[in-house]
C-alpha cells in the first residue's frame, strides 16, 4: 500500500482548519487534522514543503517507522508546528490502516473498553445568573459533566465566556484582540459561582473549571482550597506548566484534582508531572501531541501512575481530531473524560462524520477508519481567513497569560 499522493486542504467554515489527505496506490485514503489555532499556515507549509515530499512512495502501513522518520529524522524535534504536522500524517495513516482492515479504528487499537465516551460541555455566562441558566440548559441536554466559566464583575471580557449558547470561538478575525485581567477579582468571585451551582443543582453534576494558565502556583493553591467544598472533577491549567515542578506547590495545598496539558506536544512535557503524581488528568490530545502513535506512549506512562486522559476538544480541533480521539477514548484503559465543544453546522457539513451525542456521552460509529471525511468541494468555498487568539494584559499594561 504505497503512498501515491498527499495534499493539504485549508478551509474556513466559520474558523480555520488545516487537513491532510493521504492517498495510496489502491485509492484508499486517510484524513488527518493539522490545525494549530492562530498559526495554521505554518503547519500547512511544514507539511507541503517538507513532509509530503518525503512521504511519496513509502508504505502507508509502516506507521511507526514513518513517525520515527518524521520525528528523529527532522533532527529538530518537538514543538507545536512539528508535532501537529506529524500528528496529521499519523492520524491519516491509522485511518488508512483501519479502512484497509475493514475495521473501525478502536478495534485496531485493542477494542472497546467502555459503552461510550463521557463528555463535558461548556456552560458559561456573562454573570452569575446567566451562568446558572446555562448550567440548567446543559443538564437538560443530558450532560453529566459540565465545565463552568463565568464573567467576573469589573472585567470586560474573561476567558471561556462565549457570545452564543452552544458555540464558543475565542479566535477573532484580523489581529489579536487585547483583554484585561485581574487575578484578585477572579479569585474573590469564582468560589461563589460554584457554591451557587451546587445550591441550585445539587451534588450530582460533575463540575470542571479552566484557569487557563492565569494563576501563579500559590494563587492556584488558594483557588483549589477554596473550591474543595464544591468537589470539582478538576481545575485545568491552574498555572503554566513549562516548569513542571510548580505543580508540587499546588499539590501540597489542595485535594482538588488537577488537569493539565492541552498545549503539550510530547511525553517530555508531561513526564515529571505524571511520574511525581502531580496531576490527575492529562489533557494532551492527538492533533498537537504527535497523533495516535505518540498519544499511546503518553497514555501508557500516565496509566502507571493512575493519571487518566481528559483530551482537549475545543472547536479549534477539527472534527477529524474529535473522531480519532473518540476511537482512542473508546479503547484506552485509563480514560477519564473527553471535552466536547460542538462545531457549527457549517464545520460539520465540511467534515461529514459518524460520531453522535446522546445522554452525556459521545459514541463512535462503526465505519472502517476513524469515521471522519472532508467534502473538498464544500471546503473550497471557505478560503483561509486570518484569525488570532486574544492576548491578555494586567491593568497596568503588563502582558499576561491569556
Ligand atoms: O478547551 C479548553 O480547555 C481551552 O482552553 C481552549 C483553548 O483556549 C483553545 O483551544 C485555544 O485554541
Ligand atoms: Mg483549556
């Protein structure tokens, strides 16, 4: 099964996506996601200019060897651009292998470990009232696990508070918008939000929260302690994780579970966090962490330390990543939860897929492969449209983590 051709498709049905399509001599093709929010064209170029020429003529079945060839062979290792490009190739090759075997991908990985994939949705509001209403809507839709973000009084815009009900898109067209952030306001306000949610909706919903890298370790420790009475499923990205040791300090102070890793690219970003049991959930996922092949390494290391998966699943990961991730989630022994931010109908039309939502769970389909395709004609109707994530500043103008 030789690789005959490969092409990169950039499309923007409401937001930008980069997709790799690999075609074999037999005509079987595979699809991979290569989207890196706000830096999309760098991955497109990495693939077109440097990776695709090395793929033509190779055996599409040699997934591991091709992974090593692209990782070690480049000499320059790791980083989001490299690892997203490798991930796209890897996802497409697993898609091809599963199609050739006539099996849904989870069967090839080792078969079903659970009945379905527990997901969490995003409830948020500009203020407490709006947030409480949103939580109610998610409970009505059957969600068992809900991430809660809320506008903070005195702060014009806060991460995670969307403009619409179901769809949240932080990237904006043009140049990066600037936001202003106050940690003291946030730390004072957020525990009361969770108190109100528990009062109104009781103990059953699993509640999650994303700090989005904004706290220092000691501030994160304080928030974790303050949230303990409300028994969160996790707080995410409590502090930036370049210094993995920073999580020791948080861990010493709180029993609130910790999730981290949506911006990680390899197992090396997570090794100390996992081996020292400083986190409970690993958020790295297929598109930014080297695909299925490398995510298996990360998940296997995590399993040794009872760290479970909690894959990133924001809308800037295309339905291709969602489809492939759901097969991984269906199989992986140490599954925890899967983030599920719904794509818009325009995006869903460009990427036909066979996964479906019901009663708080996502289910993979039974089509051979990962079950997600791309409608190239429709994709061509949505040309690339430059967009960036916001940047964040403190009140005095100091640049902060967004
Ligand atoms: O979904 C989450 O937990 C996020 O933090 C979403 C990120 O802001 C988003 O993927 C950035 O592109
Ligand atoms: Mg996050």
